[in-house]
């Protein structure tokens, strides 16, 4: 983990080929009927109609993956697990990102403005500055 323009981020240390498994989103399973008790976390990831994963523990490496409106990875739900896979080839030092989805975006990101690279590209260095 290291800093990105949106906070802590997860960065590739080697080439990750398109379609490759990157990391699993892990944490305690919470019944969806009890999710309202977890108001202070932004790490809830709905697994299915019955379960949500609370990914807030720091040992959940996938929690450091930031949102992007043009992500290079995506979550895939398979057999009760949330697997993060690459959508395209990712080069070493590239930040790994995925789209957090419409409801998360509307609740947490939109009110403060999206800060992903797609919405806020790094400023170009002015000539002579």
C-alpha cells in the first residue's frame, strides 16, 4: 500500500495480465438484515441477497483498492467469495482500482466529488513553472 490521489491505494508490483486473479475481498460475513448496525464503515460489500462482507479489518488487503470511474479491475462473486480480477493488463506501479457501484458512489463519493484519475487527471506541469 501507498498513497494515491484518493487516499491509500493498492499498486501492482509486477505485470498483472488481463483476467488474472489479484486478491480476495475478505472479512466477516454479516447478515443483510443487520447491515444497518454498521453505519460507520465504508467497507461493506454485498455478497448476495442474504450476506454482506464487512471488509474493514486491516488484514483485508483488498480494502485498499480505490474507486475509479475507469477501473482496471473488477469484483467477481463466485461460490460465496468476492474475487478481484484484472479487466486489462496492469503494469508495475499502476494503481489497482475498481468501480464501487452506483449506490456507494451516490452515498459517499458524489457528495464530495469524485477524485479518481479519470475524473481528476494529474495537473500538467506548466512550461517554465
